[in-house]
C-alpha cells in the first residue's frame, strides 16, 4: 500500500531525487575526467624529452605524485563504472594496490564469493607470461571452467596509450561477482601446479562433453 504524500512533501521528495541524480552524475563525470586526464598524461609523458616532465607538470598545476596516481588509474584498465562501484578514485587506487601479480614465482587466487574463483599462475614458457582460469561453482561440487589455452602477458604496452590488460579483462569478464567483492590470496608454486593439473582435467572433461553433445546433435539431425 502506498501512502499519499502532501504536495509539500512530494515536492521535497522530487527536489531531493533531482539532487541525488545530479550528485551521481557529477561523481561519474569526475571519474571520467580523471581517467581522461590520466590518458592525456600518458601521452604527454611519452612526448616529453629528458628533463621536461617535471616542468610540464608544473605548467599543468599538479605534483608528480598525483600525476602518477592518475596514470596508474588510466593504465589499470578499470572503467568509470568500476571506479564508481569501488567507491571512487581513492578506493580504486587502494584496490589496485592489492590487484598485483606476484613477482616471486608464486601464483594468485581471486576469491569472488559463492564458491567462484580465478587462478593466475606464471607460465614455464617465458618470463612475464601467465596462465589464467576462472572456475564457477554450479553446485553439487561441479564447476564451469573458463581458461586461456595458452599463456599471455598480463598487459600489452602500447606507446603513448593505456596498456591492454589481457589477464584482468579475462577475469573480470568471467567472474560473476563485482570486482569490489574480490579477495586476493597469494598461492605458492606447489599449490598452483597441483591446481593447474586439476583445471586442465576439468577443461578436458568439458571439451569431451561438448564434443559428445555436438556428435549427438549431428546424429539426431541425420536421423530426421
């Protein structure tokens, strides 16, 4: 049952609704501008000769630390909706400080709620290459496995542009939980090697099941 409001209260409600909408729009625009500024700083830094960067920042009117934070945000691959969902620019930078691949040979597990997880581990094929798999819990101890069949660099560097984040884009695309719900857990080498073998087995079983299903569909079509 909806309670009717007086004209005065109804007007106040609409005024507050408008203010909140304007506030949210301003926050989104602020994030968009920050990302745009970060990309512009990346381009400008690439164009600066030796010794020109700090004078350039002085002309811009910002310090080197703030410029680096904006560049980090732009290079992260986070979209404005991600930054807003995380709670703003400062919260996004804190998230990025946790979203780092290990440099000591370990792997990384991302726990994303409801039994879902992503696993990232270093490839033997070469330094800087990573395997990645996402396991989605579908109940009764079964998983759907998404994984890249060959290792990739975490990022592809493009001169004067934000890098392309292969690994993080893949994880974000397949995990069902929002990135603000991710928890990062380092994974020792012996653990990720065992887990990688399990993921490979799951993937092979899924591929076999898919091929069997396709074969049944072909046979069914031929019988008609």
